[in-house]
C-alpha cells in the first residue's frame, strides 16, 4: 500500500469537507475511488489513521437498547467511528452548538419513531423509545442550562 498517497488523499478530503467530523464509511468510499485503494478495508484504514499525529478517530459510544442502532441507521445517522483533522476540532462554543443540533435531530427521529410505534410494536419497545426520548430531552435541557 502506498501510505504517502493514502495520507495525502485522506488529509485533503478531511480538510475540504463541510462537516469536519467525517464518518469512516465516507472517508473509506473516497479512498476507494482511487484504483490504488479499491481493496482498502475499514480495518486497514483505521489502523493507518489511529496513530496518525494529524488525525483524531472518534469511536461511537455504546448505545443501550437493541433498537437504537437500527433506528439511527434507518434515519441516516451512522453510528460507526468518525474522523477529524486535529486542527479542525471545534472550540467549546461550536461543539455545544453541534451537540445541540445532534440532540435535536435525535429527538425528532425518536418522536417520529414513537408516533409510528402504535402500529403493532411491542409495549417494551415503546417504553424503550419513550425512555430514550426522555433521556435525549433531559440531556438537551442540561446542555442548554450548562451553556447559558
């Protein structure tokens, strides 16, 4: 594998994206567009990026409840690792805004899922959705209180 070429491709892409936090899958797809990296695996890319001094790999937190990963994936929210150039790591204010937006998106997804849940979903799953929605709303309120 041509590491310098891979590094150049990754760093340019990470520096040019509108959102500085890039899902691993998006970066992998970008790398695979080059014939030299068509067979690059997720593991190979992560093994290359983790020790890189200019890049930070952010692993997704464990999510309780089996429905959440599927639900987030169905909503177009990737739950895998994300990559960011260290020089593009946002400051505290920017990070708070981003967290607030992500929580708002999660609340909207959970609200829609809960509205659709009455159509044959188990009571246990409905209770899990309500609990997840309550946690997300509570976290957003605590974040706002901390920010203000």
